[in-house]
């Protein structure tokens, strides 16, 4: 969903799916070892191309799996067996990685006073996060990868897109929230709450996160990250606003993503001046004040 580019004075809720692609692989058992191929190839007696190899599936076995509802079909048309038939290698590996990361983060909370240990543990949990997130890329790298399998890679991406679209539809169809999704990108949503206070926005954000999490199989989870007020959405991956991370936070934090104030390929004078202009606009919401400063 492309952003609706403009200035927003009302609260803008930012919600993120936690480790979306690894969670989808675990939840739907997507793996090399659980994929039966694409729908159009099933039922053939001849072997068909599968990744870097070939695959042959017995029509009789396929009939049993379908009759007992032991297969899932991804949005791109690839078929996988459920974990009750065979747990995939990738889901098992990712489950262990994400569980270990949670253990490391729990250790960080127990040793807050030890700054050296904090840095070590932070590096470890970040490394585990990166390993989990690049696993999808490993399956989709059909030029330089060691084990390319487009069926698995396409299934993860298409299921991620479907998950985000279902979340957007749920938000906009729930009238009591009175919210509208202004921007959706891969694993995040920006939800506008017209006429609501910042405290209301945090409550609505928590409700949205709980509702979307319930609507998906574990471990797919939507989390309320922050609320922007005011803010500007420019284009994809380019936005700026005053950030609040909790309902009782009084002083906002200026946060910019992708725009000239945080880019390092421009002139420092332009960067500093633009940030000052944005701060004046956010604090006064008066364009004449901005003109007075720039002129």
C-alpha cells in the first residue's frame, strides 16, 4: 500500500509484525523438505522440475494427503504438507534461533548494570535476528544461492503480502476504531486515528495488535511500536514525525527515516536547516513561522 503523502496532525499509529518472514515459515511449515511442488504439477506420473532438482509425487499419496486435509496451498500456488505430517528443517531451525534470541534478551534484562555484558548480549541477539531474517533470502537466491527454490521463496513473500492485506482489511472494517491505514510496507502498517487523542491512539493500537495476532497462527505477531504526532509521510520508506513510545511519555522524540535530514549523501547545511524547519512546523503547525525562518 503506497503512502498517502501529506502532513498529519492527528495521531499516526505504527504497528510492526515481529520477524514476519521467519514467523511465516514456522507457522505454515514452509521448507524444501515439506514442499510438494506447484498445484499445476500435482497428479502427474512424470517427475517435474523442483528447485535445482526434480520431484516425483505418487498420485495415491497425494490423494490421501488432500482427503485428510494435511496440505496447505500458498497464495502463489505452491503446496506444502502440514507439520503434523513432517516438520520442516527451516521451521525447526528458525524456531530454535528465535527461542534462543528470546533467552538472550531475557538475560539482558537480568544484567542491566553490567554495560560490557549488555553490549555482548545485544550483539548476540542482533546476530540471531539477522540470521533468521536472511533465511528467506537463502531460499530465493536463484543466481548466487547454494539451494535455490523459488517455490519456497515465492510462498513466503506472497503469504507475507496476504497477511498484511488481511490486517489492513481488518483495521478498516472495524467501525469502533474509526481508523484508516495510510501506509503499508512489507511488515508494517501506519494507521491514522482522525479526531482521537494520543492516549486513545495507544489504546486502539493495542487492540489492533491483539486482534491481528489472534487472526494469524502463532508465532505470527503484530506489535504496537510507536505513535507519531504530528508527522509527514512523503513516499515509500520516507517519513518523519514526533515519536511517542508510550501513552505517558510527555516529551516527543524527533525521528526521520529516509529523508534528507538523515541521509549522508547531501549537504550538512541543508540537512540541519530542513530538520529545524520540520521541528518548527511540528511544534507550531504554522506555515508562516516556517516562512519567517527560511526567509
